[in-house]
C-alpha cells in the first residue's frame, strides 16, 4: 500500500481509537478495534522497507509486533498492565538490537546522560506512587526505554548524507516514545491527565511511525552492508 494512502489511514485509525476513550465518545469498542489496527498499519508501513538490511528489518518488525501485543494487553489496563509492560520492554530490546547494528551501544555519552537525567527525574517523582509489586518491572522497563531512546539519538546524530533524514526521524521517535511513556506513567501512578489518551497515544503512534520510517524505502539504494561494527561517530 503506498504511503500516500497508508499515512491518512493510520491517522484516521488512531483518531478513532482515541475517540473511544471515556473522556471523549466513551465507546470501548472503538479502542478494541482501532487501537490494534493502528499499530498493524504502522507495521504495514514498515513491512516493505529495509529489505537491503534484513537483520535490522527483522528486529524493527519484531519490536513492532511486540508493541502490538502490548497494545492488546493494555486494552485491559488493570489485569493486562504487567503483560503489556513486559511486551513493550521486549520491544525496546528488539529496537536496541536493530539500532546497534548501525552504531555501538550508547556511543554518544551526551545522549545517554540527557536521557538518564530525564528518565531518572520522572522515575524519582513517580516512585512513591508505584505499587511495591510493580517497582522491579517498572525499573527494568525504564532502563530499557532509556537505552532505546539514547541509542536512537546515537544513530540519528551519526547519520549523514542520504541517511540523515531517516536518522532524524529515528531520533524523534525515541524522544516521542520517552514522552509517551512519561505521560502514561504520570496518568497511571500520579494524577489523571485531562484527555490523557490523546497525548499518550498520539505521541506513541508518532514514535512508532518514526521508528518504522527509519528503515530505508525499497527504492533507496543501499548505503552500507547489514553488518555490525560500523564506526560510531
């Protein structure tokens, strides 16, 4: 499906999923149908891309599929929260595996420090409100999210030439994922946010679209082999 059609379909599906929230139309069926469908459409956007780097492509698609599993689990926010958390933690590990095919892990200390400060601040503020039984999985998740976001910045900052635009998209995706999860955690553990699903889901799907867009389009010539060990800038 061409991106000229896929992008508006994804936007429309996301809007319908958000509209189903209790603060909007309060139609649970909209979220049950359109929340997974939106992520499926992001997967469809990623599917034809990255063919010249099959290992990277497999890891990114794996992260998107794990995210879809997490989306489905979180349709039941109480009983499915832990399962969703684990699915997204694994998704971040898959993304890290993809990004480190391009540059070694956490090769830009500045990016690492910035994301550690942001994640540490948010976690410290919310920590007293996190139930004791969830503290270990939440801490592990935050560590994986921080590493993924920092590594997306590593790749984005090092991208040059024809890869620069896709590198910037990836860097934006990592930042948006961090923002989305910070909003989600605040809404769940601290205080309810007005129109919470609008901000959480809009930033989440924008992040996933940016990550999917990092994969090279099928028409773009290969600029590097799909192999680890490319020099980090």
